[in-house]
């Protein structure tokens, strides 16, 4: 079975590469006598994560909640706005240029403002996750609707299909692949938004733990948090990829 | 009261009710004009297509023949003159008119069966009648085996057959076809011509077929309307006096078939 063999080979290459990388890190740091507050050996990071596991878990759940709620709100509001802009020429002339202009604002610059508005707690981080995730979703939703094939629209007109039927049977399925693409971009951005919010001012969360770790030169803990954040982001991305599988008609033209 | 047997249809078309007796002229255009901005697409188009007649509109690309079909289908408006179906002025797409376009209109995310029954669902046909109609059409088009496949798994010819099925599911009396085989290779096209002929000979619908293939027009039609471009107008009308039922082997081998093809080629300015 050549397929299995080659896949096995591909996996073993990945494992070997990362193994070599971690070994190089572990022994390179020791060999070159790098100060542990600059770059701790990977084993020290693992120990730090294990020792602080309940703290890291608790803060992870807190950050995860911020990300998911912010992302969910971005999906709901983004899809609604995308639809409004799609159906209303007025919104297309007024709201959409505004949205596009706001998209170019560096969202991280808004973090202090969010904390002034919503406080140090949960809500300001949700707002940050929302701000980061919102624009790609609006743009992707609108792009999806606008990309509905013209010949299919005419076909539906020839069948006297009403606006609701055309929406549910044609436009919605047409827009789904683009919408999922938007989610792919938006999900990691929501995590970035939440973490930036926590770094600027927070009482809990992985970003807060990073700040505490930095203040007490616990670089091992800081690295541990960064790794955990990356793993959570990867898991969320995998979730979107899984959902994307049900929209299998992406890119299929018949 | 206007007799549906005559070509005299009032411009207004209002208050006409021809449901009682079958209309003889199913599709009619009188002095039809259409412009896109300053571009004159159609000029003074006059023609009649009778009940159960198969008429092809033959013309070079860009002559406005697709525009003509879209006007008859009620998909785009026109400026002056009139287009009527069964004596009623065309204002919007009608349930008794099926349209087949050049690009197959399959929704990639639906199975062949769901694609074919789309029109029936949109027009709220009862489920059992719909299922029976779809079963029959899939059988007629030899697509039964592919009912649960998705469009991208089919060949181009099969997709186009399924598109014809989409139009046939409501059993329309009138079928408008806009170069339905234009995107297919010559061999598949010939095969589908034979199939279309068979379907038409069995169900006797009124057909208006837009094509730029002379052989296709001659093989299938009772009459051929030839269009010229800039502006689009009908320049010639040829009655195809070949015996029916026609079939692939004998009809195409008839000397008269070749004569019609040669003559239409000359009319269209193709060296033959």
C-alpha cells in the first residue's frame, strides 16, 4: 500500500523535524549557556506549565470564553451587516465604505479605549475579539452573496422563484464557502484580539498570566502561556476546518 | 373577442382568456424592438410559432437571438412591438414555459434528482406528483442511475441533459432553448440532438430553439428563422420539409437534408 507508506513517511518526517528542533532548543540553550530569563530550556517550560497547570487551565478557559463569545458575536453581527449591505443599495453607498475605512484602523490601537469603555474585565476582551473577527466576516459574507452565479439567478427568475426561496435555496448555499473562508481568517484574529486586550489591561486570562510572568521574570511561564495560546488557536482552527468539510462544494463549478 | 387562430392580437393583450380552446399560435412577436443604450439589439422582429411546432432561430453569435429568447421568456423587457404567448402579452416568466439555457443551471450542492425537481419544488407541486414526474424524466433522459450523484460527478453532456430535465419537470407546453448544446463537443451534441428529437416526438411541445448550428436546426426543426446581426432581424424563413419521424441515420443521409444545410449556409454567408 504505497498511500499508507508515503503518509507514514510524511508523518515521521514531521515528528523527526520537531523532535530535532526541540532537542536543539533543549541542549543548545544549555550548551551556549543562555540565561534562563531570556530563553529557558524546553524542559523547564514543561515543568513550569505542569506546576501551574490549574492556574493555566483556569485562565485558558477564561480567554477561550472571550474568544468564542467575541467570535460568535462577530459572526452574528457580521452576517447580518453583510446581508443588509447586499440587499440595500443605500447601505452599500453609506455603511459599507465606513466599514471598509474602519477595517484599516489598527484594531490594537482600540484596546485602551475598550478598557475605558467596558472596564478591565471580561467585556472589553470580548469587544476586542469581536473587533478583530468582525471585518473579515462582513467582507466574506458580502463577497459570498455577491458571487452568486448570474446564470443561476436568471434560472431562478425563469422559475418565478420568490425572494425567500431564492435566498434559502440559491444565495445562502452559494455564500457559504466564502463565509467559511471568512471564519478561517477571523477565528485566529479573535484570539489575537482577546490576548491584546488582556495585555493592555486585565485581571484574568492567559494574556494576564503573560504579564504577571514577565513582571516576575518567569520567562518559562511566559513561554508556556504562548504555547498554550497557540495550541488553543490551532484547535479552534481545526474546528472551523471540520465545519468547512460540510461545505464541500467550494470551488466546484459545473 | 379575438380569435386565437389569427395573428391579430391587440397591443394591450389585456382581458384575453384563451384557456378554453388550445391556442394555435403559441409564441408570437410583432414589430418587436429592443435596444441596450444606443445599441439596437433587435429590430422589427415578426414571427409566429404554432402549437406543437419546432422552430429554430439560427444566427451568428451576437445577432440578438438570445435576447429574443429572453424577451419571450419574460426575463427582460422590450421597448416596442409585442411579444405574446398564447395570445397573452409576456410580462414575466410563466409556469407553462420551460427555459433551458446554454450554461447548465445545476446547483453544485444538490443531487441530480434534487436539481431536476427544483422547478417543481419552487412551484409547490405536490410531493407525490413531483416524485412521479422526476422519476419519469430521469428515465427518459437515462439519468436514473445518476439520480443521487452530484453535478460535478457527471459529464458535460449528462449535466446538459439534466438541465433539460429541470425544464421538463413542470411539463410545460412551451420549451424555450438557448443554445442548449452550444458548450458541448460535436459528438455529444449530435447524440443529444437525437434525444431531444425523441422527447419532442413523444411529447409534442412547442419549441423555440436558439442555435448557431445549421445541421442541428435542419435536423430538428419544422421551420428555421435566420437572423442577421447589427441590428438583429429575421432575414429568412425556411420550412424544413423533411418527413417525420426523423432519425439520426436516415434523415441526415437524405439529399434534401444536405440541400437545406447548403442553402442555409449560403443565407448565413458561410461558404459551402
